[in-house]
């Protein structure tokens, strides 16, 4: 066993971290997490930390679930790997596809991938293949949104709307256009949320008209933008998007990588907002993050065209439908069902978390608290009345994240918005713990800005 310092040294030497400011990391070294149970993780020094982010929006059934570990172990012994390419298939992939289409009955089939990013690359290729087979190959443009996150492969990053990603890497895949997000607190203050939702949704129509309706293939959006800062759209937004997609016959894609498998209190974000997507990328919560797995749920509209007389769809991954990952997913779905974790979010722990989280609104640093189900966001501002933000150089969100870590709580900072997405098994007492630690860390953050 190595000491913390040894791990940190080796980490600095050899481990290139994703999405990490290396300058900042170099100053202090990584926090080395070595075990986890339920809603908590522990670092190598033995500090217990409440995981308000369920890993990275994924460990929904909590850590240490023996049922998933056992299913993985059994599957590894029986059939650790086989592909689905050679007109072959195996029971875990078939059964998982069946169960997924049962959970979301408007979907006929599932195409498996290794991650959410691969799922979104698959979505792009399915969209383009679909319109080619419909004799409309000129329909290439996919409309996405600013501040969206759809992954880090070329397709996922191109669909994504983070300005810095596009700035760092130049022009990515062409034929992808970004419209504004339905971010009412930050961008819609002079009108009601309902009016603002309609305004932002109608940008889709204006953009289709500008590009030419015969060139537009699809619209993609996360039901709730996660990594962009937990942007909860006004109630008017998604119904209007659905209406416009129907009117122009373009494909509607809801990226369910975060919302999928219960976080809103419904099985999928599309169910929560009452929309009917044609394609639905999923990942993360499908296995509660225990083993990497993603997929695209394919509706009859798309599946009938792709599977018709078209012949082969030239696309697939070595790990498409990996049997061990599928076994983990089946055990995970069984837990979600047996413990009624999704209805628990809708009827019990979701409303309790939302109610308790709203008490943070009284803190002088807090501009808005928003959330839904087991999503939460606490937006920190320099001036509550005008919603004026802090100078980004002050790094207020990162300071708050650091205070949280030091005081036994993980919250993510998306610039100055603190994000939570805790595991579904969170108890009422753990909600109280989360909120009281958050208040304390907001105090410490306020003091560190003042001092
Ligand atoms: N789509 C959304 C909405 C996500 O939040 C993410 C990851 O956070 C992805 C796609 C990419 O998934 P992955 O990191 O598994 O490739």
C-alpha cells in the first residue's frame, strides 16, 4: 500500500486527467478516493465524504451493491465477452434490449455502445443514414443548443455547445448548428418563464426557416441540461419543441445520458416533459456506473427505415452490448424496480430534497436555487437583486467546491453554479446533512471572498 503522497506523486507524473485545470491541480495534488459505500466515498486518509454528485451523475443505486458485483462475477465466468457482429447475439444483450423497450415502449430496438459519447456519435450516423434512405440526403443539419453537453468524441463534442471546447479545438464536424438554451434565470429575466420558454423554443423554427427546412435533419437536447448547470426548462419549452419538430418532420432526439433511469422521478426525461423522441441516447445510470455501457433507443419510425430493405448499417463497436456490462445493467434495473427508487424520487425523497435545498435561497451568496427530482443547482452571485455575477477570476465556484470537499461534501462547480445530483438511495437524514454542510460551505466561501 502506498501513502497519499506517493499516490499523488505518481498521479502527477503519469496520469493525464480529463476536464482538469492542470495548473490548479499541480498546486495541491489530487484527492485520492479509495473506497465507497452507499452515498459516501472515503479518501486514502479516511475522510468520509457525502457524494452529492453520485460519482459523475451515475451511481444512482449507490455504492457497494453486491447484487451488481455478483451479476458481473457470474457473467464473467459464463461468457466474459462475445460480439454481436457475426449474426450472433447473447442472452444478456437480448434481455437488456427487451427490458429497455418495455420501460420505454415507444422504442422498438436498442443499439448498444460503450458510453454516452459513443451513443451520440451513433445518433448522428443514424440520423444521416435515415435521411439518406428516405431519399433526402441533403437533410444534414442537426440543431443543438449552446451550453449543451453531449460527450467528448468528435460527434459528441460537435453536438455540444460549450464555447471553450469549440475554441480549443477549432471547427469540429460541419452541419451542426447551436441555438440558445432555455436558461431563464441567466438570460430571461425581463419576461415570465413561460414566455421565455416559448421564445427560446421558437428559435428552433426561425433557425429551420433560415437554413431551409429541406436541409434540416434533427434537433437534439438534454431534457434538463446537466453539465451546462442544471438548466430546468420552463414548462412551455419542450411541448413547443415537439410541435415544431412535428411540423417540419425533423427527428427529435432527447439525450437521456443523465436524465434517463429515474433522476427526474420518471424513467426518462422525455416522459417527465411529455415529449416523444425518435432517438434516445442513454448511458451512465443504465449500470449506475458500475461498468461502462451506453446505447441508443430507436423508435419504430427510425428502426423500420434502418432495418427495412436497406442492408447493412456500417457502424458498431467491439464492446457494443458487452455481456458483462449488460449483466450489470440488468442487476441495476432489478434494484431500481424492486426498491421503487424512481417513484421514491417522484413522491418522497425528490420533493424533500427540493424543499430543503430551497432553504439555501436565504444565504447572501445565493441568487437562485433550482432543481427537480434529484437534480439541484445553487447559483452564486455577487448581487442578488441584479443577478450580477462574480468576476470569473475570483473562482468563487471552485473555492466553494474546495470548502465542500474539506467539509465532507462533494458538489460540482459549473463556473459559479454549484451542482448536485445525489444517489437515489439518499436518506432524509442525508438530505439534511447535505443541506447543512452546503450552508456551512457557502459561509466559508463568503468569508474567503471577503477576506
Ligand atoms: N450526454 C450527456 C447529457 C452527458 O451528460 C454526458 C456525460 O456527462 C454524455 C452525453 C457523454 O457520456 P460519456 O461521458 O459516457 O461519454
